[in-house]
C-alpha cells in the first residue's frame, strides 16, 4: 500500500510531530535565515538557495513552507511588522489629555520608524517594489495604511469632542505623522545618519511637531482646558 502525503501527515500528528509545513520552529528558522539574506543581498539578488544555506534547511523543506521567494518575503514582512508594531496604536484608543497623547504616540512612532531594523526592512521593500509593484502596494495597505486609518480615527474623536477643528482629516493625519518624523526618516533611509536618532532628539522633534499641529487645528476649547490644567 502506497502512503499518501495526507497519510504521512496524519501519522506525524499521531506521533506528536507537526505535519509537513506546520512546524512553527522550522518556519521561524527559515524566516530568520531569509531576513539575514534579504538584508545582506537585497530582494533582487537573494535566491532561495542562499536562504536555504543561511537557514540550515534542505531545499525540499523550504518549498514545503514557501512556494517562492516572493511568498517568503511577504511572510517575513508580516512577521517583522507584527513583532515591531504590536500594540503601538493602543495609546490612541482612549485619551484624556490630547497633547500628551499625541506626543506619547509620536515618540513611539518616530522611534520605531527610524530604528535600524525598520529602516533595513523598508529599504528591502522599496527594492522589491521596483520589480513587483503589487508587493509594495500590499505592504503599504497592510502596514502604513492601517496605521494611518487608526490615526484618522483618533483625530475624528478629537474633532467630535470639540478639541480640534479639521476640514480634511485624511490630510491632517499625514501631516501629524510627518511632523513627528520631520527630517529623521529621510536622513535614516538614505544613510545620511548611520545610527538611529536618540530619545532626546526624537522627543524634541515630536513636541515641536505637535505644537505646530495644535496651533493649526486646536480649538479654543482645547486651549482653555490646557490653561485650566496648568493653573489647577
């Protein structure tokens, strides 16, 4: 009797071993190897053979988990995004002090976006997007676009509470995040800076950016509440 793949998978499960392509440890091993190769060689120059050697797995094993380099790259990006940006937007869900919340989130955002790990990942995505535009589009939709939507929701709530007056919330959300990164992102992505900016510099830029934003969109109600808080 010939043993099918399904029969083999069932036997593996009965023996307590993960079925083919279902071992999280092996999958993580492959993704970590891919991360090193993509950072070292870039998406275009990297090959599945390179990743196989770096991950320490057989060629047969890697294709059980990932059909091709593009699929592996997308899995890597999703994993990186999940570990780096997990829970980052929770600070925007509930707020009492608008200015403090905007500064706190801005510092977290700027720190993560300018970190060496994220800069390396974004360079790799940009390189890959030149050949596979749809990959870059999916990266944007699943990452930056989702974050942008969360910032928009936060600003809408502030408008509804009478703290901000904004005609174009979509544009204002981009303005806010750009102000928090003023100068830093381009300097990092183009290697003008060889190290991530320090906390003091980030805080200075974010506080200044939030000041500019609130001067443009803040209402008298917001400023009255801040004055009352200062004299309390």
